[in-house]
C-alpha cells in the first residue's frame, strides 16, 4: 500500500491501523496549521486594519445605541504601526507610515481620549466615539444648538437627538465648558477657530485660555505661563505660536448628554484610530443574557447596518 501526503512524502508497507494513524496525524497537523494561519491573520487584521468595539453609553444616540458592536476601519485615514504590542495592553509608540485619507465633517470616528481640560495627559487610557463637527482651520460657532462652520449652517444628522424645546441662553457661562473664562455653554458656544498644522496665532492674556491646553499638550508639559500681561513658553516671552498638529472638533449625536470637545477641547488628528463603519451585532443591554430572552433582546434590525 502506498500513501502520498500533501508534502509529497511516500510511505510504504504500512498496515491498515498504521494507515489510519498516519491519516490522523496528517489531519491533526493540517488542522493546527490552519488554526495558526487563522490566528496570525486575525492578529494582523486587528493590529493594522480593523478594530471591534462596543458602544457603552448613550452619547451617540440614536445613530449608535448602547449595546451596539461596531467595526472600526483603522486605515480610513492612515496606515500606522500598532499602538499596543499584539495580544497585550502594553502601549508602544505608534508611527504613521502613510496617509490614506482625510477626516471630514460628519465622519463618526473612534479616538484616544486626549484628557479633560485640566489634564495635559489623560489619567485613563480610554477610547471615545464621536462625530466630527469641525476640521483644522475652521471657525466654529453654536447658536441655540445649531452648528455653524465658517458662518454656514451645517445639517445635523437625521438620527441625532437634539432638543428644540430647551436652550441654555447665550451669555450664560457654564464653568464645565472649554475653554474657561468665556460666557459660553453647550447650546451657545464660540466662535472658536480650530487649530491647523502650520497655523500661527497671536496669543495674549485675553485669548490664552483658548490655546494654552493645546500648546501644553503639543509641547508635552506645563509650557505656557501667564505672568501679568506677559505670556511665556518655557520661560520665554512670546506673542505668537505656530501649531505643529491638525485638530478637530467633535460632538456626540445626543447633544444634551455627550462629553465632547465642548467640555475638553480640540481633538489631535494623531489621536484618531479610525472611522466607524458598520454595526455587526446589537444587543439591548437593559436585558440580561439568557436563552429565554435571547431573540427578544437582539436588535435584529441593526445588524450589518452601515454607520452614517
């Protein structure tokens, strides 16, 4: 009896039991090989191309609901080296290899949270998902919850939750709002210019609150100081600053219940992980997971829904 396997090895003079054993060993070897290939492919996909995330809060309703499971395209805007060592939570420096696109208004993006407005570096390593409202160099203003970019009204997403019956009045200061020191609130905000790479701005005691946090984050520490009427960066008096990065302004679709750029400032382009593309599964988180209520708890109409 002669048996030829996929490696073209010839085995002769075997009994029927030996034959079965050989086939079993070959099948086992191939099965392990396929598992390793699949595992390697999954690691490559997750490391460089896609990411699966879960929506935990209501800040993007009704576009995204708590319990939606989404696919994020990590190469929508750039192809980069990984931010973590594969299969671990060990963070490593990430390097952009080449750009593949440019984020634009109304894109729903997942990003590394840059920190609250009293933090140069965030205390927690967490990711957020929001909608881009303004791009680098844009002038943004919110009037009674309506967003204007460069003095032109932009349409709100049809799925966004925006109350039309209650507004915080213009000129009423909300101390939680970025930047501090201005009579702005979440419903009446700005105007404010979103920093752009290469943009040079004048800085003075009247506007330093707008720019200080972004400058400190770019320079990696408490660089800006106000000494009377003099602004210094690392102790050197300055009257202007040229930004080294592009920034975006993001907001949640549930406008009255979203911790977004109105509260913590500009989003650096480097922090963007990718664009949210698809809901691949959705589960009503208010229901407990049991076989009895499984079919009633799955949001079947949201599965494989494209994110707009």
